[in-house]
């Protein structure tokens, strides 16, 4: 502004003070303020935090970025978009499950400040597993992704966020004479963590049975040898051109991948007859 007005910076500051436009300098962050911010980040809105700390919302946001507190809403829970992608369903079905009381969810207290009028719907990972186990007839395992992997990622994220918000991340230098032992210690901890993650991602028995039952229920011909009648029916549907691989597979009792592989192996167009 001083360059644009061809004046010195002190003169611009003095005039801003006379006009009542000068911004007051933010007070330094005390240890109590940082502790309060860590404990209530995700529980209160940004404006509520700013009011309690007697600071501006911008100052609270900047401090949260320096402390690496992450987004103010709880990312250790699934939102509707993530559940839709994981289960292969639309959000209307999830809304119906929540309205019927089958899936317990909550609305994030801080989501309205993110510009979303209806708020962010949060579902805890264990609650999602309970719903899937008790309502297996409402979802299709063929459309679902790796459920246990997604649940474990959310649990690890919750542990990381807990450390960041409650204790903070401190960087410490390892003395040179302890670096070799420290590397071995880190490798041992990483191997143990890998074993725990591998065991946690292992599908429970009910989920494995659900996948097998859905494969037999919806794809009765999956894994069987293709017959001449099936090949001819596949040719007719492909020539018609108004069905996807998935729709053709539902008619024939096979997956979309099996339909695509079979189409690559058979003669579809009879060039001798000009068809």
C-alpha cells in the first residue's frame, strides 16, 4: 500500500490508526492456549474456539496448521461418500438405512462451518461393521471393496490424530552412537506393526461366507465352462449393442470380467455371411 500511495510505511500505519483500520497484533500463544486448542479441536467450531481463546478465526486456523491438527471434522469416521464408494451403493440408500435406525450415524458438530448446509454424516468403523454383519441381505458383497482394509485405515488414522491432538509430535535427534541400535528398534517395531495390520485386515468368517454366498446367488455360472448356447446368446446381446458387460453377465449368470474375456476369445461377427 505504501508503494501504491507513494508514501512511507509509518505514514500508512499512522493513517490506518486514525481511521480505526489498524489491526491489533495477536497476543503470543501460551502453553494453556495450545493445550486448550488440542483438547477441543474437533469438538468446537472454529468460531467457538476463537471466541474462547479471544483470537480471530484466521489465527486459530493458522495455529492448527502449524500444530498439524488436521481437518476440524473427525476423519477417523466414514462419511456418506466413503460408504457409497466402499459398498457400491447410492447415498439415498444410506439415508434410508439411517432413517430406519439400522445404521447409527451422527452429524459432525463442526461441519456447518465448512460450507455444507446439511452437515457431514459420520459413521464409526465398528458401527459400520456391526451394520454389515447384522444386515447382510441389504448389501451386495460383489460390489463392495476391501472392507477390512478401509476399517483398519480409519483406525490407524484415529490413532495418529489422537497423538497429534493430545500429545503433539516432537522431533528429537538421536545421538550418533545410538543410531544403529535405534534403526534396529524401528525395524522391529515396524515388523510387529505389519503383523498386527495383516492380522487386522484378515476378513472375519461372516464376511468370507457372505462373499461366497453372493457369488453363488448372483453368479451361478461363474467358473463353469462356457457352452455353445451361452456363446450364441452372448453374440446376440453384443451385436444388439444396448447392454453393458455387467448386464450381459447378469443374464448369463457370470461376472462382467468373464464376459469381457469370453468376447475376446470367440468369433462375434461372421464375415463370410457379411453379418
